[in-house]
C-alpha cells in the first residue's frame, strides 16, 4: 500500500484535476490510497475531494507541514507520498515510487517538476530549478526537495521527526534529517506538473526572495507573507 497525502486550502478550481490524475495511474486503484487534509476551506474543496479521495479530514496541526504530518499519521501505507492540490501527476507516478522503494535502503525519493501553465518564462524558471536540484543531488552537496513531489518510507519519516510546522522550507529541511535514516534519491523520471500561479500572481523574483528569506530565518514570517501561511 502506498498512501498519497494532499494538503488543501480553497482549491476548488484545481483539486479535481489533481485527483483525477491520481485515479488514472498504471497501478491498480486498490493498491494505493488518497488522503486529503484540508486547512479549513471556505469553498467546495472538501466536497470535490470526497468524490475521489479515500479519506478527507480537517487538519489539527499547524501550517502545510502540519497538514502533511496529519495525513501521514493517518496513512495505512508503508510508503507515503506528498503532492499539492494544484499539481497534476503523470500516470506512472505511483508505479515509479513503488519500484524505487524496492530498494530497502531508500528512505526518501524526489523528482523534478514542469509548469502546467504555458509560457517561456515558466519553462525557464523550472528548468533552472530542476538543474539546481540535479546539481545538488549529483554533487551530494544539498537536496532541493519539494513537497509536491516527494515520497518517504513512513517508519524512517517518523524516526526523523516529521515535517517542521513552518511557513516555508519544511519540504527542504526534512531531508537534512532523513539522510541520517538512509538513502535519499533523485529520480528524473518522477515528474510532476507544477502550477506557477503563485509566481505569476506575486512575481517570480519577489516570491523566490520571500521564500529564501523565510527559509533562512527558520520559518519567520514577520517581514514577509508567504502564500501558504493560510493553512491552519
């Protein structure tokens, strides 16, 4: 069993395409579960999610990292994967995860992203991000992991202490502890469609600058308002 965790907050315009992509996997539907953890949505997100997901509930922990933690604690699978409500998953996403975790030494897996929205700027931005991620992994200097495209061995994740409940950087920080539990792997085949809407709304440079600031200051949002802070 593989469990897929999706935190959501007011995502009625996007969550259906995410969940539909998850129900059209090459792996039989009874071999994985979908868990949606809602941050108190005021729209129809939960109602839409209930049509596709196995479990939908309201988070009790803080922030998006806490939502992921809540979902993972409720998961039945030995392998847990996380993505975002505005992402699109390719049909072989779960199959690749299952295959890679046949290696018992592996405790965390992650992969690249591509833009859902059209535009040269979007493609170039994520090309840089993916190149940055590959350089870090193959040089073994850092791990540029994203919560929208990551999977863990649940037992190792719990031993590592789970996600920190901060506004940004939780998906990178966890890897610093996971690598002490076993192997962390980047798989270029594990691609996810990533929405650039936050970058388009707030501007790529501003969004990246705020994100880097918050990560560098351990999740402190006194100066900047990161877009994910609306999660409970």
